[in-house]
C-alpha cells in the first residue's frame, strides 16, 4: 500500500490545498493530511476545527476515488510524522520559486534523517498558485470576497469567525 503524507497548517484549507489533495490522491492508496499544530503561527482556527474542515472537504473525494484520506494532527518533526503514519512519500505543494528554496532545504534535512522517505512536489493549477491561507484570512478579515479561494463551507466558517471578533 502506497501511503502519502501531505503536511501543512491548513488555516484554512484553500482551493490550492484541495487541488494538491485531489492530485495526490491519484498517486497513493492512502493519503494522510498532516495537520500541523504549530502554536507559533497563532492559527485562526483551532486544531479540532481545521481537522473537521479537512475531513468534511475530502469526504466526497475519498468516496469517489476509493482512496482513504484522513486528517492526522501532528506536532513532531515532519519526518517522524511520516514514519508514524507509515508514509513512503511526503507530498509538498509549490506555488513559486521562493517556496522551492525553502522546500529544497527541508528535503535535504529530511533525507539526512531518513532517506527511505521520498518527497514529491506538486504544483497547484495556475489559477490556484497565488492562493495563500494568510492572504485569504486577511481578505476575509477586511470583508473581501474569498469565494474564488476557498470552498463555500470554508468561506462560511471564515465569515462566522470574523463576525465573532471585535
């Protein structure tokens, strides 16, 4: 069984993330969405909320493709998370050259720790390449329309969250 791990904070899950998930599901038999706890980033949504959003968003894809897709919170090293879930492949999404420079360093460190786990880079479709969760949150916070960047359910969650804030 080929198991892939697609890690990130997913705060929130964007259409760019969903595009990578859809394409990654074609490469593996089981796809683990590693939801990073990363307290340093100060996420808008709690870990539980992010996991629930991911599970809701991938349910149809999993049913249609027969690929098991699960959300898995983690707070340890990425390579240790990959080992924990039995992943042979780490899937990373790339948007721009700046992403590649950081990812290139991370791959080198991960390979030094465990060279049996391969990293695969997927580019989001061109229409999704500029989408960043940070920018989506800023647009939503300022009352802009994020419907081109997130699913309707995620848009609704963003609108509710910012309506609750002073």
